[in-house]
């Protein structure tokens, strides 16, 4: 398995600074109150991120592990939804119209080999 590299403390601090800053100013667009607590947390993350503080390392590792866990849970769910929403109906429609796009039905011949009479390319100038 390939080892995944965790980003720097600086980038982690800046990303969370932006995240909490957005949480702080978001209510202002909808006639809400400015969230002081979120603004203070964003400033703390900015200071720790710009100084490349070691205090962010445990938070960064915890966030990274949370992302890996979330990926293991969400990816199969999304792929299952895509499969049952796209691939399964396509297969059912093809079966209803008796289409055999892959030529899987056995014919009277001994082989599945398709003999071509005319060649489209000689593979000399591929690109």
C-alpha cells in the first residue's frame, strides 16, 4: 500500500483559519450576528499555522485519520448508488431490448474470434 503524505502544519492551520472565518462571517449575509467564538478560533489557527507550531500536529493527524475513516465509509456508499442508479438500469434496458453489445451469446461457431477482412490501421503511425 502506498504511504500517504500528511501536509504541513502551516497549510493545516491556514485551511482551518479560512474555515472558521467563513463560519464567523456567514451569518452576516443573512441578517445574523457575527460569531465571535469562531473568529477567535480562526485567529488562533492563523497564528499557529503561520508560526508552523507543533501544537497543530496532533490535530492534523486526528483530522487525517478522520478523513481516511470517512473515505472508507462514504466511497462504497457512493459507488453503490452510482452502480444501482446507472449501471443496473442500463443493463436491464439492454436485456429488455435483447442487445448483446459484447457478443457474449454463443453462436454456431467453435470460437468467439471475429475474423476481420479489412484492416483499419497498420499500427505504424499511431499518434
